C-alpha cells in the first residue's frame, strides 16, 4: 500500500457536503476542504502495514479533528516552522 503524502497546499480533510449525513440516494459525498493547511498530523504508532499515515489540516479542521481524535494518537507538525512556503500569485 502506498501512502498519500501530505498536501502542503491544501487541507486534506473531507467534510460532508451541505446536505449533511442524509444522502437521499445521491451517495455519501464528501467535499475536500479548500483551506490552506497549517499543520501536518502524523500517526504516532504505525498501522498494521507498518506505515505511519499523515495528512495536512487547516486550523479549522484541526479543531474538529482534535475533538474526535485524542492527541496521544497523533503528532502535530507546524508546516510554517518546517518550511517557508513559496509566495504564490
Ligand atoms: Zn481544512
């Protein structure tokens, strides 16, 4: 299995679409967050395949994530400290 590397340009959280949990036959659609990520969360313990998963999250999604996932399972890395993002536009 190949892990998807964290996307430093776009938050990788998926949010339910505006219809919420009720899909009415349209399938379970999730919309990818479009915010710029500021943190990377990495699993502290490798999964069964021996790989540690990681993903980028914006501040908003991190707050949601933290409520669902106790800190002890993940390590947080501040993207801005790790590398200076290139100016865009
Ligand atoms: Zn986000």
